[in-house]
């Protein structure tokens, strides 16, 4: 496994966009993209520290599960993170992604960040004055996170990675209450709330349906199921 630099992650994300007819600046609509890529996706409540899981079967079918307990903004990051596993992970094996910043997890996070928040899209949204004085306003933060449908944390970390924000400024913004700041500026709150529980994208096999319909399923079972699909056993 090769550790990606930020520039390599950006060029991979840029390539991913251009190969799918997306410009280098437009926001990603996660559900539309999942449909277009034909990735069977289920939004289900997973335990607190799990964000998502994905796998590709031997025949090339792709599956993804997203934690519906995460905020919608965080879900978009999870989806972009899982796209890295599906398309670029050199040694994919189904696992719960829990936000660990090591190895392929770190690569997947860097890719997700670059894909969701493209440099060419976010830079023009920041005033020259804000860049010169190295002080981005809350109003700009809100405009960017709403435009690109990401969580506050994802945006702040991206701005820091691009050298547009200091660690101190990130901390200061993290102390601001996200939902109330959005409300004050007249934005929709749904980005900052959990959602999509029970939503399914794409057609999915009988096995997955049975599991899905049986309600509460342990994460261990999901992994077992996905391993089965990946190994091509009893595949639908
Ligand atoms: Zn992962």
C-alpha cells in the first residue's frame, strides 16, 4: 500500500471526476453518483464508531452501507471514502470504516476530502481579503459547507490541509455551535442531522434483502455477508 500525498489524492479525485463527466468544481450529489455508478447502497443504523462499509463482488457488483446515525454531511464523506476503497484500494477486504487515520484509511480520507471539496470549487468562494488576512469568515464557511454538503469538521480540515486555516482557527471554529450558526444565517438544518434510515439505492440481491428486512443485524453479520459476496460464494 502506497501512502498518498495530498497532491496525489487530489489528482486521483480529479481523475475520478473527469472520468465520470463531472467538472473539477461542481458539488457531488452523493445519491445521484451512487445510482450512476450502480452501487447498491443501504443506509442503516450502525454502531457509533462505524461510518460505513463497502465491497466489490468477483463479478464486479458494488455494495455499500452507510451509517444513517451519522449526520448527512458526514454520510457524504463516508460515501466518498468508500468510493476510494471500491475503485482504488489495492487490497480491498470488507471492513467497517471507523475513521481511523492509518494506511488505506488515511488514503481514503484524503481522497474523500479532495473529491467532495475540490480546490477549484472552494477557492473561488473565498474573498481575496479573507485569503490575504488569513481569516475566513463564518459566513463563508457556511456557504461552502452548504454548497458542497459536507460537515463543518470535514470542511475545516480540508481548509487546513490547503493551508487556508491554522490549527488554532480550526479549533476556534469547532467551538462554534454548528446548527445554531446555520440557523442564524438562514440555512436548512438537515445537513447537520442524521437521516436516510432505511433508504436503499439500486437493486440488491436476495441475501442482502433478507438481512435488510430482518431488521436489527449485527455488524459482524454484515461483514460476513459482504465477504461471501466478495468471494463469489452463493452469489445471487
Ligand atoms: Zn475505510
